[in-house]
C-alpha cells in the first residue's frame, strides 16, 4: 500500500459529461501529481501541485483542470468528455517537488467514456 | 511525448532465468528511476540511480546507467512468476516524471 488513495476506482460515463477524480496523498506529502495512462499515449504527466499551488503543467487539455485543497487532497476535473479520454488516471505524491524525490502512486481511477 | 524508448517491448522467460530490460532517454538527467506496474494497477517504485552513479543494486535488481549513451538497464536475477509485470524507466524533469513505453515481462513457472 503506497499510502496514496484514489477514488473512485472505476468510473463509467457518457460523452459530454463531467467527472471529478479525487486523490489523497501520503500523510505529510506536499506535492501531488496527476498522470494519464492510455494504450496509444502511454503514461503522460498532466499536472503537479505543491502545497496548494500549481507547480508544473504537462500536456493537459483545456477541458481538464485540477486543484489542491488546504488539506492537501487534490481533485482532477474532466469535462466535455470524449471517447478518447478513456484511460487510467493516476495520482502520485512526494514530500516535496524535488527532483530527487521518489513518487508514490495510487491505484488509479479507470475512466470509461461510452 | 515520451522521453525515450524501452527495449524489448515484451519479454517472456522461464522462472529462474534473468531478465534484462533497456531504456534510452533523450535529455540530460539528474536521476533515473525504474517502476513496476502489475496489470492495470498503480506503479511501484523499484530503484533510483543518480547521474553520478554507474551501477546500483537492490535485492535481485541491478541497474546500470550510462550517461554518455543516455541509456540504462534493469536486470532482474533469478526471476519468479511474481515478477510478471510491466517495467518502466522514468526520468525526472523539474519534478515531473517522464516515462518510457515500458517492457512487459512475463515469467512462466
């Protein structure tokens, strides 16, 4: 158990809908990262938050947004969903955003857009 | 886009044999990490090697790093059926991990 909790485990929804994925980082970790894993794109970095502030952005679509709350949990919001958004979404956390840090991954949320 | 490539894409071996996976990357690095992913589950960190290290061991794992060739290899010795998983190398760029495409390892009992 990595100590990172993601909910829900599975999500099935329709095109055009909006969903929210939730992540609770390991106790004490200030940095949260979101990744998307799909068959065609592999594992891709989406966005990073550190202590409530956005720290880095990857190839995150404008339809996607995220935030980190004062209690350090994070949410990833996906809107106007398309079939191609079907993927595994992982959250990871680390003590800080330092390059030397190992990232601890949650079990992921599997999103199916029908 | 992904940082680099992993080779082979898939590897099937018998229990007890050694498995070697290779990873190439494109930019300069501070460190390189290897992660394991069991089918459809979260990634588990295996080992981190710094750019000033050439080799590192952890249990049955041996990682090498050649910064001049921008490549790394992961060796799993005396493999077990429980080692069946996908293995990814990742470089850390400004805190975010950039992953390779992964090697799918199958260890047959």
